C-alpha cells in the first residue's frame, strides 16, 4: 500500500511541476527569443478610430437628429405669450420658466409652490405664492388640486402639475 502511495505522490508531483513549467517558466523563456525571429506584437490589434474628417461628416449627417438646447428661448417666450389659453406644465415668461410643484390647502390661506428658473443665470428658486398674489407680473388663482391660473390684462396661462393622459375612444 505504501508503494502505491509513493507512485501516486510521484505522479502528482510530476503533473504539478509540468503545470508550473508551462504557466510560469514558459512565458519567461519566450521573451528571450533569438534576434532573427520576430516577436508577436502586443499592440497588433489597434483600434480603428475615426479620423477627424470622418467624424465631422458623421456629425453633419446626424445633426438633424440632435436635440436643440437653449437655442429657441426667445421664440419659446414669444410662443408662450401668444398661446394665452390652454394648460401647460411649464411656462416661459420674461426670461423665467415657471413650473407648478405643489398646491397646499391647509387651515389657513391656500398657496402654491412654484419653481422659478431664471433662464439667463440658471438660478432656480421655489416660491410660495398665495391666492390672488403676483408672480412675475401675473396674478395667480388656484383652480383645482393640480391646476393654477396665471393672468394679467394681456395673457392667461394655466399651469398644471402633470399632464393627464388622454384617453382614446375605441
């Protein structure tokens, strides 16, 4: 029985030494190739990056699909003032973007929390506006739990907290 263990131990030792030689010593010896032989390059698989002219052509080709940001603010302000009726989630008035955040009806006077973003500076503030108070030159009245009306002599805008989904008639 002990002879069998010795043979088994010797076989396992040979397998382990062979594995060690293949994994550890073989890569070291492969770096020491004779000068005449070419080593395989590590960086042989270079990435095919786009040149600047090709990237500019692609940018021009896909430019109609890019979102335009901040480019139409003046037109948006004019369009919002022209659309004096209707319900909106956001309204642009005098270079300020108004968005209704909440309507609070507590034991006191009801009020609305309106987010005011100055489009020139990018500053944002949350303003508490009571019923029949003025904000950005418009008087606010609360119409429902999710809707307020902003109006003056020239314009009338309804701000909503969210746009309800339109039901399809089937």
